């Protein structure tokens, strides 16, 4: 049995590796980011089973499956609350809530073994789980940000924001008053706290507000370029794998 761990927290990955070794299950590889996983899948035979964390250092793990069609069973390892975990039960072997319990790990592995040699194409399943995670029922989304400006605190409401963007490992808000403000945490941290009716992540660098989009222009390689009301610092390109969903979002 070929097993892969995709987990950005290296101590957690090593602990899971040791727990699997105790069950006589050798791990083929441990990967720690979306980019690393995509490169690995493009150049290696896919494993029988993946232990998959949701939130990786450079994005949501679902982005892996947008780039590479993977036919492997998945056991999720996650810190998500119970309301989101219901989705996991429908379309994956199992889920393990961190910190992982040894007995629960053994149950999940036994469940996988019982389902062999069945193979499942997880591309559609991942999309369905992703929708439930990003837009669960009764989810409360962030309405405002408090930004420190010198000795002052400034309140910025989400309807004042044109976009969020990352640059040089920092994250910024750009407002409709044509101002940029540095904020804590990454785009990945904030993405799921924003109302998906108003905000959409068009690529790894930008999350845009629908009301800020002034123009949409066809771009090379079946991509789209967005023109916002005031943001001019960089080109904003909808990545090719997101174009279809972006069109549904603006419809």
C-alpha cells in the first residue's frame, strides 16, 4: 500500500508518520504545500491513500485537485468544526480531527482496507466538499477590519474594500478610496471569513470584491484580466482553472 501525507505542519506530519509506522504502514512521502504536492503528483505514480490537511502553507489543499486529476482515497486530517466535517463523511474514507487519536487512526485505516480494491475519482467529491466548507449553512462572515495606522485605529468595512492581495509575503487591503493597508495573516486565513457572494479569490495573490470590478478582458491562455475601480499596482488575472467558477460567481 502506497501512502502519502500532505501536511504543512512538519511536527504534525512526523507524528502521523510515526503513528502509521506503528500500524506497519510505511509512508512513501511527506509533502507540505500546494505547490510541492502538485509537482509531486505530476512526476510520480499516485498513491493508494492520502492523508490530507485542508489548510496548507500556500493555500487550500483543494487547489491541488484543480491542477492535477488525482485518483486516490483520502483521509482528511483537519481542525475544522463539526458542521463542516459532515461533508467529509459523504465523500471520503474518513476524517481525523487534530490532534489525531491513535484509535481513530486505526479505525480510519481499517475502513480504507475494507473498501479495497475500489478506486474513486475524487475530483467531483473535492469540489462538493469545498463548497460546503467555504459556504456552510448559517456561517457568519467578517464585516469589518480594524487597522492600526500610526497611533490610530481605523475601521474599514468590507463594502469599502476593492481587493485583498499578497506581495512579498505580506497581505494588504486596497480600499475604494485608493489606499493600501497592511493586515495580519495570509490570504488563506481571511479567504474563508469573507462572504463568497461578494468576494472571490481569482488566483493565489488576489481576492476581489464584485462591486469593484470595472471591466473584464479576455487574456492569454483562456484567462481573464480584471480592471478594478482604483487598483492599478498590478495586473489581476483570473487563473485558467478558476475561470469557469468565476463566470458562475459573477452571473
